[in-house]
C-alpha cells in the first residue's frame, strides 16, 4: 500500500513537471497530474470512477471561485466611480509627508487583495497610481516595483479572504473561523517595517508636480458616494458576524454582490448596461487565471485524497524532526507557490495541519503563519504571477534578479514573523477571537 501510493505520487510529480515544461501552465499541469493520479487510483481499484473524482474536485472550491468573482466585481465597479483617485488627490493636496503618503498607499493596496484574496487584483486596480505616488516620494524604479509587490502579497494574505488559509482549512476539515486578528496583526507589523525600509533616505517631490501626474478626480463625486459602498460592505460583514442568529445566512459572495450594486448606484457617472457589461468582461479577463487555479487545485486536492497521496505526505513529515519541518516550510512553501500557486497550500499546508494537531498546537495560528509564507513564492519562477505583474505595471525595465534583491528584506521580515508564530503558536493564541 505504501509503495503503491509512493508510485502514484512519483507519477503525479513527473506528469506535473513535464506538463509545466511543455505547456507552461500551472493550472493545466495540475489537471494533468491529478488525472494521472486518478487513473492510477482506478487501476488499483481504490476508486471506481474517474469522472466522479474529477467532477467532485471541480466543485470542491466552487465557493471560493464565486467569492473571487463577486469581490473582483465590487473592486472594479467601485474603482470605476473615481472614488480611489479622488481620495488620493485629496490626500496628496493635504499632505506631502512621505511617511503619511506611503502609509496611505500601502493601506489602499491592502484593500482590493484583502477582499478578493488575490494580490494581482491590487496591482491591476491600484498598481499604476501607487507607483506614481511612490516615485514622487523619491523611491527608485526598483524600489517602486518592490513596494507594489510587497503590499500586493500582503493584501492577498490579509483578512477577510486569505485563499491559502482557506485551502488549508478546506483540505484539513477545519473551519475558516478566527483568522482575522492572527492575519491582520502580523501584516500590519510587516507592512510598517516595509514602509520604513522602502522610504528611508528618499526625498519627495513638490506637491504640484505630484498632482499634475495623477489622474483627474471626478468633479461630481460627493463624499457619501465614496463612503457608502465600503460602509455597506463593512456593515453587512459586522451584522453577519455579531448577529448570526438574527438574520438569514448571507455569505461572502452575496455580501459583495450587495456592495457592488450599491457601488453602481453611487457612481456619479451613471453606467449604461453596456458599460456594466464591459466592466464585468474586463474583470473576468483579469481573474480568469485565478479561477482556473482555484478549480484545478480542487481537482488535485480530490485526486490526492482519493489515492492516499495526501496522507503519504502527512506521514512523511510526521517522521521528520520538528526543526526540519520548520526549515522545510520556510524554503519549500514559497518554491511550491511558484509552481502550484494556491495548490501549494493543499499539497503542502493541509497535511502539516494534521501533524501539528497531534502535537496539540493552536491550528488557527499555525495555518495563519503558513499562509503568510506561501505568498512569498509569488515572485519565484515558473509562475512569478504577482512579481512579473508588478514589474510590468510599474514599468520597471531592470533585470528580474535585481527586483528579487529589492524584495528580499520585506520577504525575510514576513518569513521571520511567520516562523515565530509557528514555533510559539500558543503564545499567540490570544489573537484568535
């Protein structure tokens, strides 16, 4: 049994590597690897139907895919109103303090990724504008690209939607509850240190020059139009959290749909049905690779469960000394993220949860810490999704190696904070509310 499962694992790895080399697509490679695993499982008689395991896998993460779609709709419709541009121009006109403006840009970058689970959405929506402000604050092109990337990956790890934590929870049968504070506190700490690192020694430009380079603000947008959509979103979140037995179950996708409708109503430039369709079409084009990743991860997850591969990985790590487990998480998790994207959390993160559960550790803190390490791999090959996108949006033309050097310090800080949380999870249990 152990030998058979090992053979299946090797076959899946070989299929994934070969597919990645020839097809250059992590999503298709995961589907092929999962299909190979399921076929081996059918041949061994461990599962009776290839189609059943495959289709069940497609539906495993359908709720997460719906969350992706609806949250991205909200972000793009809200951005279309000009609210973010107006806020930025007001902020720049009121203050030319580099620490204030860099902190504001960091917070702006955190919001789209936090509510969609994808750092690339933050780059798509705000990357170019944040890059303008960062350059105006005296940051070099390399540091500007690194700034955008750093807060893009922090936004992806920020609550309420952290897809790595969701995948780990889904793969280990634990509820996605209590993650808000354990994720938010370390992200704010790392974010503050990153701002100091990037802004140290830079000299900002004149306010008039900064405003000249920013997009024009919408003249007709009132403050209530800016505040109401996120206020409705936050209000529904809070009501669902604090009064769960007094209202129907709304769910995150419907919450974002409600906020999206409010954003459309509050837009001073009344959108025609065709314009709404174009925004939705652009949004789907942006997030299609992410949806493909989430669905292919579900198939891979189900294939690993049906063939015993997930258990094999868990057993293998249980036999390692604890110090080597921590070391392997620090190095292997980002490398897997570069290859498998969100699938890394299922392949590597979920089995480790079972191990830490046997040790009596606080699993919410452990899962939160691991979900902070995975995003570091978004700048590593072969996928380099967020890293490549950050360089393109900023217009950085230097070598990718020099970009990696620029993001090294923030990534090391993030890894160090996550490692401390993993080594001493019970010390941080007070964060689980």
